């Protein structure tokens, strides 16, 4: 689950250190090295000074071949849902976990796991969490505790010799590690946390050839994959992540959808650069609002122009005019479907 809110000091430290970019270093003797993170490149250049032929960023497919040798035959796709808290009073605590075990070579599902988790400190679900997950307070109150659930997870990992866990977004790993500290759990569970890797940026780069991010739901829409049941259920989200990853690895990418998404991405980038205002203003004369709305209508009639950059500029201008009149921006939300 990707949620934007304050985290503990552990999450802040993790976000500073975290980098999901992988690079392939080819040396003049034809040997190849794989390094993670832009921060690794200066050290590599010093170590192999005068020996480097090329350095290139690699996609998800390129990374796949490296992983089997080092990281075993099976992958876990994991999602956590959690009750967010005010870090000055209550911690963010996990309330459900979903895991899908997949054979790396065939990309076939082997086993799944789902459980609710009863929080220890932040015991009352906040309204946002209940609305997002569909969980009820009584369900969480009667769930097994963190220790019992994640000892079952540990048994599952031992069974399949899982050494790598894929998650979507930067939040799950630090939340999991924080919860291990809160619950004073055994050392072996920390290896599960350390084996977690956020693949959201790598998926985006593979599809669009640039840095960026999308929600898991929109990623699934572009790749034309979906799950039965609601999102923000931990097992459903883990399965959707697996389906997105499998589609990319197997090259099953709908080119028509990807083409439309790439166009929208360009429009959105221009839109964001062109926006001048962020919040609705006050004091705009009522007698001038109708003229402003008429101008927006005239501008929107031109938005079908073939120039993607012009579309982005027009949409940004229309939303800025709305903000000047005291209304909220709405054209980005209404116009964009894929991004």
C-alpha cells in the first residue's frame, strides 16, 4: 500500500538511503558487473579506472537474468496494509499482510498467504484506513497478533527458500522493520525485511524509459491486468503486483495502451511545469466569473489539438483560471485516464 504521511525516523532514514536503480558495468575485458544505485557508480569508476567500456541503466527484464543465480528459484510478492498513526502518540502498525509465492522461471503461482494482524499500540482503526481497506474494527480486534502471523510467514519463507521479496512503493519495508522493533521479534525476521525490494520505479522505467511513478492500480490498467476483488486488500494488491511484473517480464505489454499512457505522461509533464497557482484564491469579482468560464470553455475547445505539449499548456491554463475564480483545479483529474 502506498500512503503519503509522516513516518518514523527509521522510514525517513530509509528514504534517504533507498535507491532502486540498477546499472550494468561492462569492462574492457568483456566482464560485466551489476551495481545498485547511482551512489555506487563513483566507487566503481575509481575501482575500475581505465577499464570501463560502458555503463548503462538496465530494465526489469535485464535484471531478471541476474537474479535467479543469486536469489533463488522463488520470489515473494508482498503487500502490507497498516493503520497510520501520529508518530508523536501512536506508531504506524501493520493490520494485514498478503503474500504470493511465485516460481521465478515460469512465473507461476505456487502458494499464497493472507492474514489480518492485531495491532499492539495503535489499536483503533482510523476512518481513512477503514474506508481504504474495507476492514472493520471488530475484525482487527479478533485477529492474531504480529508475532504469531509473522512466524507463519517465516515458515512459508523457509519452505520455499525465499531470499527476495518484491513490494510496490517505498513504505512497506520501513514499516515492516519498524514493526519488528515495536514487537521485539526474532532476528531471522529482519532478513525478510532486508530482502524486500521496491520495484515500482523499475517497472515505470521499463515502460517509459525515464524515472517516475504510478499507482499500482494505474500500472495494472496500462498492462491490462486485474484481480478479482477490491484493491487495498493485501493479498489482492500482492497478486496485482505479481501480474504487473509478469506482464513486463514476459513482454506481454499492450502497445496501444502503453502508447496512450506515454502521450498522457508527456501532457502531464507539460501541465505540471505550466501550472502557476496551487490553491484557490479569494476576492475574484462575481461579475467577471462568467467571462472567465467562457474563456475556459473556448480554451477547452482547442484541447483536441494534435500537439501534446499544447494540450498540457491549455489544461494548465484552464485550471489556473479556475483557481483565480476561487474554484478547485479539476481538468487534470478529468482529462487523465492512464497516468
